[in-house]
C-alpha cells in the first residue's frame, strides 16, 4: 500500500519490492512516493494519445476464445472503449458478444472471399469506424479467421493493408491454432512481426509470445 494522497493498492508490490525501492529511494535522497509519482506521470505522458494497437490471437478452441471475450468484456466495462466485432454467419461468438451488447460491424451480404473480398473487408472496417463515433476501438475481427481458413495468403494480404492504416484503439486478429500451424513458416514469421503483441489462448490461460530476429553469435551469449 503506497500513500499518494489517496491509497493505491498495487497488486504484486510485495514487501521485498517495497524494501528494494526504499533502498533506492534512500540512495537517491528522495521518497518512495516521489519515485512512484514520477513513474506514473511518465506512463500517462506516453499513454495520452490513443494507441493504434494491432494484436494477434492464436486460440486452441471455441471455449478458450469465449473465455477470453468474456474477460475482455469485463475489463472494458464502464470505459470509453467502443466494443465491436465482425463475424461470419452463425459463428459461435456472435451470440456471446451480442448478448454482451457489443456492436456487430459485419456488413451484409457476407462476401469476404474472391475478387472483391478485400473491398468487402474495407467496408466492414469503415462501418465499425463510423459507428464508433471516434471512440477508441476494442474490436475482434473473426472475418480474418474465416479468410485464413480458406486462404492464408489472402489473410496475409488483408493484414498488411490494415497494418498500414490502423484505427485508433485495439484490433485483435484471431486465428485458429490448426489453421495457423498449416501456414508457411515465412508467412507465420511475417504475421508475427506485423503485430504488436502475440497471445495464445488455451482454456482460461493467456500466454504472451515474444519473437525477435537474432544474429548467430547471440546463440553463444547468455
């Protein structure tokens, strides 16, 4: 518990961390409150503009995805996030998200495949952006899931297009693990690199993956 005018409970801030921070504060000749206040102010300065985040979700099954969506809904309740989604017809998440009062931005008739598929997906994005009334998005796009199931190369093309013209907020691109593992390794790595974060969903667990390009000599370094 740290007093900052009002008490703020910081989860994970245990006695050992508090003790270490106290030593650093004493060495620097400042208070713990000053260090924490400065850290918070720096974080707020960096987070002031609305983020344009493009995240990749790899999920094992429908249950894992539904658990994630319900958790995401709880985290964004009573906030300014514009909760939205797009889905193929009769997709298992449509009932879940509609019940939670998320905006369904899917455009009818549903035509994301074929020659005009990219144009159709652009209309979906425009529909969601317009309906958000400039609120930051919290959007999960299951149309990309359907496209990847039919043509991973088409999904990659759409990913590149969105990555070059991101909307303000959080855009989640979900892929079934089985579809993802069938993809070419080159496409897989490119997909990793064009997203800001990579999450794997399994049951109630959310696992964050990190990928960086390394040089051979780093294999021999700690």
